[in-house]
């Protein structure tokens, strides 16, 4: 892709926020209030993992269908703001539970990807079903791969691919409820994922204590394709920031430092 056909810059909004435990109405009201000023000013809003409830791994009372309250809220907000909204929610479908990332568009259409790697130290694997296929979607000519929290630790699941002169994606996103005790790991792995995949990388994490008293420092960040910070949220503070990502800068670097053609080919099995 040459400069003449490169996608335009996109505006990405990082939302680092506290999450009230198991209180959907309070959380949705909070996010609606802070997002309202963004109308017409962003292309993509990134919310944390399980932004409507907190990271609840016993989902019986908080899970909903794909026609539930949170899905309706996401559709309405995407329409009002005229942008894509993404984040994960707890879904019950055919008797199974999923930690499901939703990519909601302004027209009400959406795509989904279920969290692949379930956090066994929090017993998520005992109650949720794992995803089998990652999502790569499109936004104004950009290819985007959004993933969920613990997926960050597994580089093969996150790995970019290169074929016939094209990269599989340009922007990698992680939505998370990543505890403060492992913030160094969070920051280090995000940097590694950006560098090894030659892509922009966005990590959005919650702040505050969850229902188990576990603190979260946020440490949300936007990294460029060299792993350098272009946006860094202050630890432990609510933070909302919109940043323009430039495709030409990404493509220029890929052209000058062509790692992609030397990547190993691989296939992920369900």
C-alpha cells in the first residue's frame, strides 16, 4: 500500500475508569456521562474488560443475552457518538458463559470475539467457555485486532502475519481488568506485542478495587509500532484521552524495516 492509498489517521479514545462491582446501571450511567462530550470527535472508544460489571467469574446473575441491557447501551452510544465502541461483557448463550468482546458500530451492526485464554488463577476457566477464533476487523481502512486481558500473555494468539506484501492487522487492542500487583508485566508485555507485531498497540485497563478488594492501577497506554508511548494514563486515576494514529508513519517504518517477510508462518488450531 503506497501513501496515495493509505488510510487516513483515526482517532482512538482510551477510557481508564473505576468500575462499580456488579452494578450495571451505575457503570453504564458513568460511562455515558463521560463519553457524551466525544460526539463526532472520535472514531473508536476503547472501554475496559467487563466494563459494565467488573471481572466477575461467577456470572450467573450478571450475564445477559446478546439482546440485553449492555448490548442495547453499546448500540445506542455508538450511534449517538457516531463511532465504534469496544469492550467486553459477560454473555450467556446456549447454556454457556462467555467473556465476549463486542465491536459495536454506529449503525448497530457488530462483531464479537470471545476471550481465548481464561484466567485460571481467578477460576474463570471453571465457568466460562474459551474463544476459538480471533477477530480482525476493519475501521476506515485500518485492520484491527482486539483481544481480552489474559490473552496478552500469549504471543501466538496475538501474532501478526504477513502475506503477499500485506500485514494482517495495523492496530492491536487489549481490554483488561489487570491487577496493580502485575502492572510491570502488563506494561512490559504491551511493549513487546507492539514491537514484535510491527503495529500500534492500545491497552485499556480499569482502576480501583474490585469486589474482592483487589486494586487496579490502570496503566492504560497507547504505543506506536516501535513500542514507544504516545499516550500514558496516570496510574490509579480516571483518564480519558483521544489520540490520532497515523497510518503513513506505520507504513513508512514497515517499508524501511521490513521484518514481516521474515516472520515464521503458523496456524492456530481451535
